[in-house]
């Protein structure tokens, strides 16, 4: 289980030379540590670097000067090695995500943002099947090491066109991570699929910002989280065993719901 840093440890880090570094310099330190052999990587050091990095981001975003709680931002490196880290804590009014259509045991709606447990421990995360395995799209993902997949059926129809697919990770021994872009009826769709080799026990919160509305739907035996954001984007988040899905759609909320309900 990754280390969680207490408030005093973070204050010590803030007072140290590590906190004086720029964000890019801290990221370089993390990358340098990850370049070592896996049995030589100092996970506590990496976690501390991320804690300081997140604290600096929090400071840049707010002049409150008080401690607040923040989650690790969604990135490939964070997903592979990060933990839930206590950063700055501040008093905020917290609304229940249950009022937005998602049980609060799965999502915490805080200050206009949704904090989602990346592992979806309190949701159903086992697909009933993988009906789209024989489609060209599923075979393309398989070429990148992602198999089996459970996808929205809308993505394999003629009016949804794959425009780009690539892998952006160098951690194949831990997980395969693939990004793909699509055009769907004149709208933009992207998807990130992360398929892990095993359950590494990382505790991560993913933040979906500026939530307008949210709904959980059932599809293929799984709980699918759908969020509408102020910027005109919608996000679909779900998990099938060790495979994590994050779909972004530049569309209205009803279209996103339709996408989610078509997962097979």
C-alpha cells in the first residue's frame, strides 16, 4: 500500500529545497527515478515528489494559504505509481453526488467538482461479456495489447470513424495504455484505456471538474459514470476488472448517456 503523507511531512517538504524547484524540475526527478530498475525505485520518494507537485499546483490555483485535500491528477505516470496524497485541506461546502444521480459512496461532489475513486471499489466492475470482440475496433485495440474490451456499440458503427490510435506509455510491464480519437456524427470523441497486468493496490482519486450534471447507468453488468461539464464536454468512466476506461465526448448529455448505455 503506497504511503500517505501527513500534514507535518508535507510542511517539511514545503520548507525543503524540493519545494523550491519548478514543476518541470520535479517531474524530471520523478522520471529519473522511474528510469531505474523496478526493484531500485524509491516509491516513497516518488510519492513525496507528487505530493509537493500537487501542493504547488494548489498554491498556484488559490491564495487561501490553508491546507486543502487534492487528488492526483489523471496522467499515465500518476495512475501507475501514485497514491491518495493528503495535500492542502480547506473548509468547503460539500454536496452529495447522490443528488446528481450517482451514489455518494462512489463519487464525492465537492465545490463543483466530482472526485471519483479510480478503482471504483464500491461500483460493479465486472462485465457480463465482451460482445464486440470480433469487431475491427476491438482488434485494433488488441494490436496494442488491450484485450478483451467492452466498448460502446456506437463506436463500432459506420457514423463513428477512428482517426488516431497510439500508445503513450513506456510501462508495458505494469500496464498497457492506449489513446484513440474518433469523429462521431460531426462530434469529437476520445478514449483512454488502461489495462493493468495485476492489481497493484494503488489508491487514486480522479477529479472531473466543473460538473453540470451526472448520472450512473447500468450497461453490460457494470456501473457506468457519466458526467456533463461546463466546457461542453462529457466524460464516461467505468472499469472492467483490471481495465479502466475514460471516454471524453464533445456532445450533449443525452448523447453521452446513449453512448454509455450501448456498452457491450
